[in-house]
C-alpha cells in the first residue's frame, strides 16, 4: 500500500469518526444509553392482603335469604366506602417456601376488614400471616366463617336483627402480632372475638 492509499484510508476513518461524534451530539439520550450501566429488575412488592371475589356467591346466597342483594366492589379502596368494620375469621395457611419445614397452620384469628360501598356493593380485605418457621408470607384458605361474618355485618348495617355468628373457642396459643399483617396495618381486632359482638353479648 502506497503513501497515497494510506492517506486516503486515514481520511476515510477520520470522516467516519466525525459522523459518529455528530450523531452523539444530536442525540444525547443515545450517548447516555451507551455509557449507562445495565438496568436491574425491580423487586416485586410483597402482597400482604387479598380480596376473595371468588367467594362472593356464598355471600350472595346467604344475603338472598333475607332479600338483600349486593355486588362485590372490585377496587381495594377504603376511601370510597361508607361503612367499615375490622373483625376476624378462620382458615388455614400453607407455607409456599420449598425449603421451609413447616406443614402449615390453622388460625381462628385471621384479620379482615369488611367495607360497604354505595349502590349496594361491598368487599373485604383479608390480611395474610407470616410463617413462624421462615417468616415468609402466606395467603389463607378460608372456611365458611368468611361469608358468615360478611353477611352478619351487612345485615347489621341494614338494621336486621341477627344471631351472633359462631366462633371457635379453641386456643392455639396467644396471637402473635409480629406474624399478623392485620396487626401491622392496624386492622386487627386483637381479641379472640370481634369486640363489638362481645359488647353485644354483655348487654343482652
């Protein structure tokens, strides 16, 4: 390769570098992208409560017995509700961590917030609990007390006199507020029974 060819090759590379630099100045975002560190995936937020819309049919059938008809309000929003009650229900938890040796646990103290909304609607926020063995969160499998407790309060709010819902008096040790997301959120009744119903029992 002669001197002329080398000079021409140098000029060509120089022009290419000028074009690249010009593109970077015209597009600062592209330049930043080329030097920015790789993005890391954000950690998913841990769910501390759930709503059980799939159990609405059980609630609806019990309400229909007294000619009450309500729809499930799908938004988990307490700012729009007209009435609200913190109480507790029963169910069972299973730890989903494979490495955990826990076989699960039953609870007669699952915190729940029942809410009434305009236009004959309701919902209920059920709080999760943490595994005592590994501290991971677990979503409960609920029994019939979920529907019974919701129906009790909807009837009360509609001025219908009803019998007290059944409670489990079986004790499995003191309620551990450190494992209860309802306690952490300030929505746990902190007793074996709903305090309002206990007050009613004392005044009968």
